[in-house]
């Protein structure tokens, strides 16, 4: 039996404001100046150590990367991370597609998160017009500037909109410069404008809660921000405007940007907070690329870095400083530990609430 691809251009979408959202900006944002919740006694010393490593790294000009999952945003840390970016404690941020979708929805609507169980049977899960449309607009505009996903969406939120050339301008540029590096992005922009009747020129999209956006704050503070989505992983695929080439182009740029941050990690620090799959998978490929290029140039590989992996999942009781557990031990199958343990330097696993970790860490580095 031959299966036929779905015609996603026929998807019905609904106004985002009509969705029952489960979280609000007012209910989640943490005050950076408030006392942080305590972390477990077994973790506290590691947090102190991590803060000291970050301070030493920045004194030496080494990088500090924060790789995070969507729950770090949803747990209200945007203001704390904004302070850390402003003060130079974080030099690169990376997240997955979900991290950007909640980020944009909080910034535009002030609320996010839906019930998967309720909405999948209705065919409504993820099918929210403004979310898919505006994130694609941001990525289309970013592609025309040669920018990636993180800076493209961060710019849209911070600047309350995007600019698109007219269809005639795009057609002219494709005829006149068919071999231009931006020609594929121009073709995708033209296709979207014609197929979805997109406006051109300045497109205003007001974000009244941009203070709740990590992406916007990274853009405002000039801190590189990379996004590592999957095609079909994220709800922006559940929209007629969905274009895998647009998403892939932005993600390709950000993978290279992530690799550039890995290049700065000699004696640096990696914080992987609540990213069980994306973080370790992208990091191991990027580190291999950085080492590949260094060895070709006769330079030593990345070394001296410390990796702090934070999650609430039980770590299996394994002491990762002794090496990798055998395959008969359940801890072997904790990807977020195993992959990072293979990346050189020192790897420490902290079983801890991610917001409490970040809040306590900020308090220590800022002291």
C-alpha cells in the first residue's frame, strides 16, 4: 500500500488567543533580586565550584556556554539569564525549537503551553496561526540577511517586527543574481509571499512581554544565540506556511555558530540545563568539527573545559568521574551524562531543579 504525503497547505489553524494556555508570564517569572530557592545539600558545593569556574573562565577570556531546554524558560528564568548576559557571565546560548516557540508566545501573548492530550484528538495541537506564521516570517527575513534562527527571532521580538522586500524586488534579484549566496533564501521568501499572500515592507508585530524572552535579551545584549530545531519536532510544522528549507537554512547557520562558541572553550565552562537530547547531540558533533579544524592547523584540541549537566532525573547513582558505566548499568543509557562524559575536560552531573540552579549560580557569580 502506497502512503501519500499529507498536504499540509490545507491545514486549518486557529487564533492563538483562542487557545487555552496553561502558563502565564505573570505566574512564572522569577525576580533576579529575590532569594533563590535552596538546592540539595549534595549539589550545593558543585554550584559554588561551577560559579568559581565561570569567574575564572571569564577572567581568562574563555567561553561560557548555556545549552538549555524549554523548561528553563518555562520555569521563569528569563530575567536572571538577562542579568547574566548583561554582566558577561554567559557568552553563548543554545536551545531547541520548543525553547523558541514558548519564548515567542510569552513575548507576544503573555502566555504559552497547551494540553497535548486534549488537542491532538481535535487536530488542534500546534495549529495556532500566529505562532507558525510569525516564527516563519522571522526566519524568512533572517535568511534574506544571512542570519540564523536565534538572532532572526530575537531581532523580531526586540524590534517588534520584520521587513520583507516585495515580490517584484525578489524576482528581480533572482534574475540578476541567480548565483548569489542568498538566492535560495530569496526564492523561498518569494514563494511564501505569493503562496500565503504575505504583506511586504515593514510588518509590525508588537511584543508586549519581550522582557520574558531570552531570545530578545540575547539580541539586545549582543550575546550569540543558536537554535537547533528538528523538522517535524516543533509545532511550527503544523501550519500551511511550514517550510523545512527555511527552518533548515536558519538551523544550519546556527550549527556553525555553535561550533564557533565551542572553539572558545579552552579552560571554559559548558552548562547543559534540562537538555537531555539536543544539547549532548549537537555538542559532540560541534566539538568534533572544532577539533578537526584545529588539528588541520596544527593546533591542540579543545581542552581544560568543565561541563555541568543539570537535570532532575536520577543519575543512576553512578560516579561519572570514575569513567563510563558498563552497558549492564542503567546509568549507561542516560544520554545527557554519557555523551558529555566523552567530551574531554571534566563532567559533573547535578540532580537539581533547573531554575533553582540558575538562580543560585547567578547569585554566586554576581557576588
